[in-house]
């Protein structure tokens, strides 16, 4: 235990000597993980919204009026056996007329004296197939089934969703990666300065036979402290902003946005590991030089 406190004291001592660099590193880690945490929460809500939009994506296969009841049942069998289709729902000509009446407020039979609307199958897809490529492939297969006159789906909406998803995640990965790399560089630089300030102490330890791992430990602890501090402040900032928004706006729906405690623990843990990783890089290079 005394050894641990000695190493911890040396870690704080090293940070104190590189005070400006260490402080800037903590600030950068804080900003990085505040933004990353916010982006993550935004992406979760965006994904829920996109899932809602995708749940509205349906494929409808319109049938020929000349089909017999058996042929209609045969088409159903072919549809449910098609890969990617979860279920189907038959819509008769009369049901199609009722849907038209609910949506447009007019009875098509009165307007035209007959019902021109075809019977159809509403096709519900499995979640993993609700993308423009798979839907296009499924509709092509369905369109080749004998007795199916045409197949319709919201192609423009689905294509737009796919494009926005790719753009959003591209920005998220690019910006998040840049922030993490910058944080690693700053913690690395802070530890490099701390090592240079303790060059004489490192040389003295070398003379008395100190192991490389013993010399590196205070710096590793220092890097973890920087990461832990930055992650803790970032998680506190996110927690404070979200809970303040719930109180000020008094919207119960915002409560669903509040992340679980594991989210905050993950921010602190990942930030701490980032600090450790950055310091490992610095100490492998500069401590090796000092103990060579």
C-alpha cells in the first residue's frame, strides 16, 4: 500500500510539473468526450426515428382481377416463402374501396359506378431487409410472380433514409475519430513533458537498479488520472445538461432520452483507458531512452 501511495504521489508530482500541458489535456479530453457522448445520444435517438420511418415502409403487390381464389392463395404461399418477407396481409377489392373512402372521403363506387381498385397483398418486411437495395431485390422477385400486375413501395423515402444514415454515421465516425486522436496526442505530449522534467530522477533510478516498469508506473497513473478526470467532468456535464432540460422544459418525453448509469460509467472508463493508452506510447519511447 505504501508503494502505491508513493507512485500516486509521484504521478501527481509529474502532472504538477507539466501543469499547463496536463490541464490542457484534461480540458481536451473533457470536450472530446462531452461531444462524443452527445453525438452518441443523438445517434441513438436518430436511429429510433429512422426505425420508426422504416416501420412505415411497406411493399404492396397488386393482383390481376382474373385470378381465382386458389391462385390468390398460391401467390400468398410464394410471398411468405420469399426471403426477407416477414408476413403478408390480403386486401380485397371491397377493402381497398373502404380504404379509399377513409383517405379521400368519397365512395369510389358512387363516383365511377364500379370498383376499379385491384385486390392486393400488403407485404411486411423483416427489419434487416428494410433498406433500398434489399427492398428493390424483393420487389423484383415479387413482380415476377404470375398473377401480380405491379408492385409499389415508397422508393424515394427509403432511398433518402439510406443516404441520410450513411451521411450521419460518416460524420459521426470521422469527427469522433479526430477528437479521440487529438486527445491521445495531447495526453501523450503531456506525459512526454512530465518525463522530460523528471529526466534526472529517471537517471538516478537507473543507477540504483529500478526496473523499467517501476519507473513507468507514476506516468501511467498520471495518464489515467488525466483521462479519468476528463471523462468524469464530461459525464457530469452531460448529466447536468440533460436533467436541467427535463426540469426547465417539463417534458415527460425527455425522460426517455436520459441515459442509464452505464452510459456515464462507459465515458469515464473509456476516457481513463485513452489516458493509459496515450501514456503507454509516450513511456515506451521516452522511458526506454532514459533507461537504455
